[in-house]
């Protein structure tokens, strides 16, 4: 996962834009209680373009403190999101459990390390080809004293019968409770459903979006370099005009494959995400 650059994350940017647009509508378009000073400025500006210009500047300056406070709130949330998600980790992971995860997610990593202070358990990490970010995850967990097993992606289904819980990170959580997660997450979630194994998503609530997945049944529109899947040197003798090489970076995990989402604001079932989104966004924010 790209949690190390959360401030640059697309979901974060959309969250900031949503807050700014909401505040702007609240204080500018809908109007806020006018003081005698602002009313006097408005009355004096009628018929005087220069005074009207100063009046607009006055309105902008009155909105600025609210915008700054909103941005500070977002920054504070981003700085504390790992701690917020991990604070109740010991309530979700029990002694001697076997946990399976995919790739490297900073949120999942913090969650597992927090639980390791109270419980002894084993984590199976899939390599997550072709990025192989799971190797970094396994090394980090092992360095923290957590019993860790690194396996190829092809072993996920075979090992699922021995797994107690699947814990995944998220790139974005959609309004219907579906999740965009790193490629390989759909395989893990589907295998978990076949073995009646719970699937847990660890994510910051800032990744909740009012958008719905209307176009992609299995993967997102973000694709990696096809050469990571099939190198150019291996295509000799192949008519590449008849071959499409697809390397999706994210899988779409349907809400029915997810049991619970653990966020910095509490735990939510996928069916409750829509209500959380409705409370966080205005209806106009659906057209981001």
C-alpha cells in the first residue's frame, strides 16, 4: 500500500476538497450571521465597484479562519490515523491465532504491531506479485518480534483452511461498503468466504468516499507496468497484437466479502458505510 504517502493520497485530497467545498457553501453561498460591520460594508458597497471589491475581500477573509481550522483537522486526523485504528487491536486478535494479510499496508502494520504487545500470534504474508510488497511487510513484522511466514500468492487458498482471520488494508472505501485494495485482495477475500473466514479491513475513515463502483467488477482503473507481469524479452515469438497484458494495481472487493471495517472512528459493518458517508458529505459532494 501507499500509506507512507497518505497526504498525497487521492482519497485524502478528495476529503480535503469535500471539507473546503462544504465550508465554502456553508459560510459563503448559504451565508453566515452578518455582523453590523459586514452589513454596513455591504450597504456602502452598492453602486461603488471599488467598495464592492473590498466587500468581497472582507467576506473571503472571514471564511479563511474556518478553512484553516478544517485543514488542520484533516492534518491531525492523518497524523493520528494509525494510532486510532490500532488502539483496539487486542480486541480483534486473540492468542495463537493465524492471521493472513496481503502486501504492505502501513495501517495493517500498525494494527498488528499494536496487537503484538498483548497477544502472541502468527501472520502469514503473501508476497503480492508483481510488486512483492509483502516481502517488506514480512520483514517489518518479523523485526518487531511477530512470528511471520512469507508465502507466494498461489498458496493463499491452500492455507486458508488454517487461517483464523484475514486482515487487509484499503486504498478507498466506497459508499456501498465495497473496497479498492491492493491487487491480490480479491483472491484472499474470495478464499476466505469459501472457508467462512472473517475478513477485516483496516483503514482510516478519511478514505471513505461518497462514490459508487459502477464500472469495474473486479479491478480499478489504475494499472501498473505490463512488463512487470511479462517482460519484453519473454515475448519473442509471440504475436503481441493478439495479446493484452493487464497489471491492475487495485482489486475491487465487494461488500459481501467484507465482515467489518476497523477505522480510527470505530468499527463499522459494510452496510453502515453509507450512513457514515452521508454524515460526512453533502449531497453535492457526490460530484467531486
